[in-house]
C-alpha cells in the first residue's frame, strides 16, 4: 500500500475525529491549511452547525505565513468569546502541531480561549 502525504494526513485526521467531538458548550476548533491561506471554524458536532469561522483570506494581507495564522487564531477567539464560548476542543485535522497550526492555536489562547 503506497501512502503519500495527503493520504497519510487523512488517515491521521480520521483517528483524531474518532476521539474528539464538539458540543454546543465546548465546540471543536477545526483548522484547515492550504498553500494560499489558513482557515479556522468552531463546529458543534451534535447539531452539525458551524458557529464561527475565520480565515486569512478575509484579512488585509492574505498571506499564508505564521504571523497571519496567529491573527486568524485571535480573530476566531474573539468571535467565540462574543458568543459566550470560552472552551474549545482543538482539531488540528492531521497537520503536525508546529508552524502555522501552532501559531493559530497560540493566538487563540492569547485572546482567551481555553483548550
């Protein structure tokens, strides 16, 4: 069985999603990373609803770098806190916890989210 980078990430993602799930009190903070941007969503898995979303594409300088990822994390945290959400479950979607994903998580923690 040949595995490449994408199938490996999807296999890891399935394992993570089998272990974690978001609720309305503690939604799942899901991260998606592409070559052009980074995206974050707060998802309530019990109802299947996205509560809030933020992306680097909606920022002024839509670059996919570590600083922009930190700003996306702060933006999603501000949206969550305005809705009364202070705790989330972090879903890195199979990406390694370093670089942009780590910067997004640290930005969300600095803005007040707990996970």
